[in-house]
C-alpha cells in the first residue's frame, strides 16, 4: 500500500469514526430526552396524588362550614348577619389556600426558559409544602434546617424536581419498611464556597449491593410501583444542568443524599 493510499485509508477511518461519534451522541441525547419526559410524567402522577392530599382537609373544612350554616337555618333559623360574614371570610381563606396550592403545582411543572438567581431556602420551603400533606398522611415528619441561605443560579424548578425525587424516594422506603416515627431532614449550609443541601432519612440505609447502582436508570430496588428513573434524572439535572454534584451514602439509621452546588 502506497503512502497516499494509507493516508486515504486513515482519512476514511477518521471520517467513519467522527460519524459514529455523532450518531452515538445523538442517540444518547434522544435517550435522555425520553427519560426526562418519563420522569416528568411519573412526577406528574405523584403530584396529582399530592394535590388530593393537600385539598382533602380544606374541602372537609368547607363542608363543615356549609353543614353548620344549613343546620342553623333548618333547626333554629337563627343565623346572624355577622355569622354569615364570618363563614364567608373563613371560606375565602380556605379557597385562597387551595388556589395557592394549585399555583405551587403549576409552577413546578412550568418549563424554565432560562436560568435565574434564586434563594435556596425559599425554594426548599415551597417544595416541601407540595409534599407536606402526603408526608403527614404517611405519619412521616419532615424537618427543615436552614443554616445558610445562599443564592443559586440555575433552573429552580429542576432543583425542586431533584428535591421531590429524593424526598419521595425516602418516603416510599420508610413506608415499605414499616418504619415508625419516620423522619426526613433537609439541611442547608455552606462549605468551601458551595451550597450543600443534605437530605437524611431514618429508613435504615441503602443496601450495599445496590450502592454503586442507585443513580442508574430503571433501578427500582424496593420501590415496587416506581419508574426507577427519579434518582438517575436527579443526578443528570444536578451535574449536567447546574454544574454541581449529587452523591449518596449510608449514615446512622438511614441514607444521606448531598446536593452540592456553586454559590452565585
């Protein structure tokens, strides 16, 4: 083979390799898009359940107000003007709470058009509020410990999605293992110029045989009805979209997830 033929062969192979890399990258991007959509749909299903829990109590309160009004009209016919105003005012407060709940869920599913600056503690409180009724229904206590409130630059709804994925995963394990007095702690602090969000549960920890695989797609472990992509998508969001790190390890009585993000 002549020198020119060798050169042509090398150029051809380099061209084929470049085409293969391009195809592989496109396939990977498409795969991640599908996983992202699947994750969103799974989260939407869980959020609908959360709405039901969030609204159950206020709907019962509204029903109680109407039943009280009906009873007074039917039995004693003694419903004063001030009592009516008080009932209307209480009802309006309940409806406002329900409206705010819908806004929280709608904001969660809104697509972030661009990165923004946001305070970490406010986003954590809004996110935990979405999950609070579900956790309360499962008799799981959630604690928020804010030691620092740095400003983060990124997609705040995606940060919320990561929190919801991790907290929901902890909730499921606590329920499946029948842990009494279940606790999930969300702690925020600064370290070495980074914002650290620490999520710890007391569910007994992650089995060592799964520890290296928890961030792989479709690894469901004990979560029988889950999609198995929540933690995978969380790592993808934190590390690819927010220039941070997401890790997990076992601690006393449970598991610890660390979200490490650069401070803006």
